[in-house]
């Protein structure tokens, strides 16, 4: 089992904001307000995709955006490297609500 690691919520939030901005530069269909909070799900840590954007993009485009966010985060915060999924970002869709983000390993603890 992997050794537990901790990162600060500030570093995590700052890294997520930078990762989303970088991914938006590569994917012009995904233009929305950069998140200032984190949605926590039991499967992934992620950000919501606004419904008006989700309605206009394909699953492939959404996966590419999520993977770019995950890749940028893995470079900025090595503890978040998504190596166990081949560097892929994650998508969680429940009804009309879509989150894109990273699968967080159980050994990672985010501190306030």
C-alpha cells in the first residue's frame, strides 16, 4: 500500500485553477469561470462543467479537457500524478451534472 501523503488545500486549489486555465487555452469550447471551490465526490476530485458548455461538447472533447487538467496537476503537484490511469483525467456524470477531474488515490489527504 502506498504511503499516505498530504497537501494543503491552498496548494491544491491554486494548482487546480492553474490547470483549468491551461486546459481552457488548449480547448476553446471550455470557456467558463475558473472554479474557486472544489467539489468532492467519492470517486474523483473535480470541477463542474457548466451545463451550457456540456451541451455543446462531445465526450471525447470532455475527456481530452479532463486529461489536460489532470496532466497539468500531476506536473504541479507530484502527489496528484495520475499514473494509475495512464495519465487520464476522470469524468463523473450524474444526470445532467458533469464533473471533470482526477481520481484521487485513497492515500492522499487534503488539509485545510
